[in-house]
């Protein structure tokens, strides 16, 4: 495999430190993988990105007000055990 260089622009100063550390951790792990493992990792990362793409942060979800539920408790009933035979 030949040596390649890759560059991309991002505003490193605007990334929260925890996100920057996670990004660098991922890059370090990916850099040490075999080509087959790297292809699998790329597919898995795409699946994770797709899963989280349309999810809303918890802060943006509507809060459901607390409510009381009334009911009566009945006495406990002991049931015979279920026996599974091979």
C-alpha cells in the first residue's frame, strides 16, 4: 500500500474537549486496523451514524406531566411451576 495524505478542515477550537478526544481515539483505533477490519468498521460506523441521524436529543423531547393512577391490589396467587420435558 502506498503512502497517502489526507487533509480536511474543521474548527478544532469549537469542538468540546470530550468530542475531540473521542475523535482522536477513533482515528487511532482505525489507523491500527487491517484493511478487512477497516472496511467492517466503516460499515458499522455508517450504521451507527444512520441510527443517530434522526434521533432527537433528550432536552428537545416534550415532558409528560406526572399523573396518579388509582387501583386495587389483589392478593398474590401461587401458581404451579411450569415443567419443560426434553
